C-alpha cells in the first residue's frame, strides 16, 4: 500500500512533459533530438520586458510580498489592455494575477467545484483541465465532434445533468481550432440561461493566422454580474512561459474567492515577474505581432509539408495557437505493427529522434501533436525524419 495520498496516486503526470523529459535526457546524452513536444514559444523574451524585471530587482521591489491578487499597477495594466482589445471596462477587483494561467485555472476549479460535481469540456482537451478537475474530486467529461474539436450548444443540450462549470479553450491546444463569434456567443448564452459557470481560456487568443478573427468572450458578455471567467496570461503572446504570470478576469465575487484560496497557496506570484508582465501588457504591443507573423509563416510552410506525407492527415488547417493535431492513419499503425500512437511516438523518438506527444494525452488516441514553436529549418528536418520513419 502506498503511503501517498489517493490524490497524489490518482493524478497522471503531464503527457506532454513526459515526452519532453525523455527527449531532454536523450539530448543530455549527446543525441541529436528535435523536440516538437512542448508548448513554449522559441523566442527570447523581448528585451524591454526583461529589463523591467531587472529594474525591479535593482530598485528593491522584490523584498516584500505583493498583494495576493497581484500588484495594483499590473492589474491596472491588464484592465487597460482588456479595454483596448475588447472594449470592456473592468475594475482591478475583477483581476487576479497568478503563477501562470495554469494556477488561475487551478484556483478557479478549487473555488467553484465540489466533489461529485461535473465539469464539461471539448475533445481533444488540454490535459491539465482534466487533471485539475479530478484533483477537485469532480468528474471531467469531454464531449463533442472529435474532428472539429469544438464544444457545441448541441453537446451541452445533450447532457443528462447540469454541469457546474464549462471549460472552453479558444483557440485550442492541441488542435489550433478557432471558434467563431456565433459559436462562442451560443455557449455563453447557454451558460447564462442555465445559470452555470463558463470559463474561456484565451491564452492563445492573440496568436491567430491568415486573417482569421478571434472573438474574446469579453466582447460578448459583461463579466461583472455574470458567471463568465476569462483566463489569459503572458506565456504564449510574449514568449514568457518561464516567468509564470497568468490571470483570471471575472465577477468580483469569483476573484475574491480565488484570491482567498491563493492566499494560502502562493501569497501571490513573484514580484520581479509581475514587473516584467506589467511592461509586457503596457508597452508597445508590436512584439506580439512580430512573433505572430513568424508563427503564421511556419504554420503555412509546415502545413504544406504535412499535407504531402501519406498516412498523416489534418481535419482542417489550424487557425490559431502553434500546434498541429495530426491524425495517423490506422493503416500506417497496422503496417508498422504499432498498437497505438503512444507507441508510435515512443518509437519515433527512439528511431528518428523526434519528440511529439501522442493524442492519448489529450483524450484522443490516434493523433500526434506537433508544435511549430521551432525555427523552420528544424521543422523541415523533423518532417523529413517523420516521413522516413513512416516509410
Ligand atoms: N491553457 C492552455 C490551453 C495551455 O496550453 C497552457 C500552456 O500550455 C496554459 C493554459 C497555461 O499557461 P501558463 O501556465 O504558462 O500561463
């Protein structure tokens, strides 16, 4: 019998981190591994953002705890950015800054969900949604049209009991799919009519491509007085994954309850990282556009390469985030005598030294996730190796 809690035993390690760990170990052993496994932009954090953290350290702004929900100036910066991007006026009491968006999601689930409740999301999903809900003792149910990867009003209508919380990711990890304005509005209206909480994770909202339009939930609903929660952060838009700053925006009552829990979990995020995030959200937003354009070029070039490989298929061309969610033909698995995409990913890493997490980690076997947060030459080489592996 294990001496560890049932909780610790029931949580699965992150599938994306597992592949990445094996890839890193192989790299450390001197092997030429291409890691397309992880969701971090490959750009250096822009200089003015890093300098703001250095200034905070040098002027002694790091020797005290910040407010649990984040410094007033960062929360004001987030409020101003939300106004600029969506037109919605928020108060600083509708913002809680957290140790990455992941912590915002965790605190939100803990603040809203009871054991025995159920939480609904779309398939495929970002794996931490499922694990965080499990950690709250609730049931995580992923529904929807697998090909599309979107949650639909019809899926919600078909539920046999009322969810406590709906979790939506727009655009999506792992499939890069973007919801239309009408689709998001439909989900928000359903939640409002049924009086249930709905969270929209907009962390990839500024990374959309080829003229596609992202519609923030904040353009459609007033957060104050509603059960809508918007989650976002600096990780993906500003290439700041290591700084660990994210946030939730919601009605003051939701934010107050999340902050109460965070007071015992973190005492607020790192002060210097908050200073950097403040520079990110308040200074010129051109850095976001520069990285977005680079991702767009890679998406287009890499999409053409994937399309050419026999045995790999994409349901649609991704419109956002920086991932392809690729279907591996059953024929390929059969011919190669592989029992699953999990095994495919493992053998691919061993044989061709390309690391890709399998769809199993996102609730959808039969797929691989490929992150294009890598330079084009590396992506080209990776696809050459994948093609060779299949042949
Ligand atoms: N939400 C989604 C869909 C993600 O893919 C990620 C990161 O991979 C996050 C949230 C969390 O990002 P962070 O904790 O770095 O802010």
